[in-house]
């Protein structure tokens, strides 16, 4: 019974751990840490943590693979994490986690455009993938345009402040729309990362080594961006507060532990099993965000999240029908890839 329950216990525990990433990064940004510096530190920590596990697994490096690794490091650690952090600053951790549920659908659209995904409209599962994609886009659009009444889960000292600064003012609503656009750009970058990752891993079939190199490349490139965007040496200072806890937790949890746990689960259950638990992350983040950070929930977040999750499950179901029999990890790379970044 314990062996049968092990994948479920691991994936549920992972969702709680990844929810903590959203919460602690939001708190770190609210305490004034530069999102550029945060990206540098978290990816450097992730690269250092993954490096010892990659000593004996080093496929041949070619110029083509090297350029793809640089592109992957720019897409996810630099563009995706930067835009997501910026969007989270304008909105909330729970809203960001809900929007990120649209990533599988965006990935599917890009895969179809690039002819990496087959789409036969006469087949039921292909119709499910297409409809699910449209439904997910509709849910994200609804969350941007519709507000609805406020829903209080817990009383928190920050509640009144957030009502004045973010919720009831025109400027706050303008920032919310801007933040949503940044989150959508993060979704696009993350989905593009998945597409390129699925191509690169075939040429460099060592997942941990590839992940370590991507984090290292991302740390170097984000460092250049941080030096250009912020010239103040004070932004790089670290103390025993959120400036240390945020990057440390995000680097260890989002890229270290998550990579290992997901790889362990994929060996027996496959990536579809992991994707199906993504909505649990959104629920945990919404609860913790309201309790810990005093974030306000609105009806738009709940309705939009339900619509996005419905679209997500439609895409996942259609994708599962492409592979009715579980395949080993080498063949499972044709599935929608799963990565361990901020958004998990």
C-alpha cells in the first residue's frame, strides 16, 4: 500500500513545496529585493545544487546544443522569471499561479504551429485539445477583464492596505491589467522554453546535466541584465532575511528537489500524472497567500481558475489519448515537458 501511495504522497508534497515558492518570492519582492538579483541568485543556487549529481553524465557538447542551452537559459530563467516576478508584484501570488495553469495550452498551440504536435480535427482527442486550449485562453481573458466581488478567507493586517492601494482605485486596476500582461508574457516564454527543451533533450540526453547548464547559463545572462538594469551595489546585498531565504528556497525547491521528485514520479506514472495535480498548487497558493500575505481574492480569480482548469484537463485528456500505453522516459519526451521553475 505504501508503494502504491508513494507517487501520490510525493506529488502532493511537491505541490506544497512549489506553493511555498510563489509565497516566499512574492514576500521577497514586497520586501524590496530586485527581481533581477533574485533571478541571478536563485539560478546560481540551483546550478550549484545540481552540479554534483552530473559528474558522470556528460554527453558530447556541440555548438548547436551550446546555443540552444544559451537560448533556454534566456527564455526561462531570464525572460520568464523576470516577467513573472514583475507581474506578481502588480497582482498577487494566487493570481499568478492561476494564470500559469494556461501554460500547457500555450505550449500546445506553439507545438501545433511548429508542427511538433499532430492535430486531426476529425479525432475526438484532437478536438478536446483544441477546445481545451480555447477554454484556457478564455479563462485567462476573463480574469483580466472581470473583477467581481471580493472574497475574504482570513483576516490579515495587510487587508485594509491592499483594498486602498490595489483593489478600489483606478490606478490599482490599471496595474492589475499590466501585471496580467506581464504574466502572459511569462507564460509565452515558459511555453517556448518547453518547446526548445523537448528538442534539446534529444540531442543532449542527460536531464540533470542539461538542467544544471540551463541554470548556470541563466544565472550568467540574468547577471548581465541585472547589472544593466540596476547599477546600485546595494541591490546585491544579502542579509539573514528575505534576501537570503527567497533565493535559497526558490533555488533549492524549484530546481533541485522538484527536478529529482518529478523525475522519480515520471519513471512510473509519466508527465500526464504530474500535470493533473497542477490545480492543487493554485488552491494551496490562494489559501497561503490569503493567510500569510493577506492577499485578497476576487470572484474573477475563482471563476477564471475553474475555466482554465477545465480547459487544462481537456488538453491533458486529449494528450493522454496520444499515448494510451505508458511509455518509458525516453519516449515520454514527446509529451508536454514539465519543468521546475518559479511557476511550479
